[in-house]
């Protein structure tokens, strides 16, 4: 699979038609259509449903879009790295950040060492992948969530672990769809946006949150996604209640678009953890680690003493 093939397919996915994609790729539409045909012939599979107007991606291709975006970014990064003859002289660090943290606290954490002459490569992944990158030395520091009373962090015997803050996982729902939610209550069910069971927030939901929802009826997962940003978007539409890190939902709650449901549904306090291998690694990693630890601990992003915050036990 060539990089240009991936980017041609992504151009159609992002711009909606061959015509718009051809403009993005700086070729004529007939030439772009021939390139797509060549890709299909080489792979031996149809990538587009041409019965639709405009042609749209086949469902089996849509399922691979996230992977193609990762491959495209990775191949471009590799190409740039091979061309960069000054890379050996640069001070760099790789941080693997849990998706939810990358969208909330990571910019502040990276800002703690901004005075150092250090370039940062940020990799966003689920918690297990962040730890795997750390253990295999593909990342220097991992930023992850941990819940008090939960199972021990995998590989913790080999890790230097530092508590750097607290975030709260809060239930939110579209304010203008509360009547719809109340109707669901009357039917004895609670529509929710669920995280997959194989990611950390999904485990928190299934082990801690969902068992506490017996008072509000049966849990009905209306949609499952591993991405907190996607869960937030579906909460805005009123599809279901989503549990979102409070900093990520704060603007919508303050504007009145979302309502925080923690007076009736559990909110979970999560520790924000920085982890690295015990042997420390390169001196630049030690410098960054010291700056992250020396800064004041992030203030709790929770709900304070009011509004029914529930600690995980």
C-alpha cells in the first residue's frame, strides 16, 4: 500500500467526492478517477460504491479510515525523519498520552517544561497502548488516568509513577433533550454512550459506574466509542448520557448546552498519572520529568464538595 494511495482515498473521505478530492490532490478529475481505478485493480477490490451520486466509500473501507490516517501520518513522519540530517543533534522526547488527557490536561503539562530546549512528539492512544509504548521504549513518558481502588497499573514494578493531578469523569446530557431522557426513565431505561470494554474508561463504566445505576433503570448503550470527543458530541445530540472528563465538558456545561447529571448519577474521581521506566533513560527525559513533578499539582477538575461527586472505591 503506497502513501499516495492512502492519501487519495482519505481525500475522498474528507471532501465527499472525486471532484473535490481531485482539487485537493492537485490533479484533474479524470486523472484522479484513473488513479482510483488503478488502486482498485492493484488491490483486487472495489473501494467505492459508484451506484451512489457522488460515489462514496464502501463500508469495509470506512471501517479502516482511522487506521489509514495513522499510517499516513506515520509514513510522512518517517519520511521527514529520514530527510532530517539535524535530528541527531536535537533534544526530543516522546509522550504517550491517553486520548482523554491529550484533549484536556496534556497542553498544560507540556507547558511545564516549555523553557527547556526540547521538542515533543505526542502520541495519543488508549491507556494500555500508552503503557505498552512505555514498556517497549517507544515512548519516554506516559500520561494516564488511574482510579482509586482499581487494579494495579500493569507493569508498575518497572515504572516510576508520579501523581500530577486529578480529573473527574462526569455524566452529561443535552439540556434541550431532557424531556427525551425523562421519557426513557419512564420506560425503565437509561440511554448511555458506552466506552468499549477493552479500554480503561470502558472498564471504569462496567466495574464502577454501571453497577450503581440500578435506581434509574436498566442501562441501554445507545452507542459505543473509544473516543471521548465522539462521546461528548453524541451527548450533545441527546443520544445518551456520556461520562466525560470534566475539563472537556466544561465549556458546554457553562454555556448551557449540556447539563451535568452528577446530582443523580455517579461522577468518578480519577488520578492523573505520569509514568516512566525506572531506569530513567536519556538525561533529557530526567529534565522533563523533574519539571513536570516540580510544578504545582493540577487543581482538581471535579465537582467540589457539592453536586454529588462519588469517589471510586
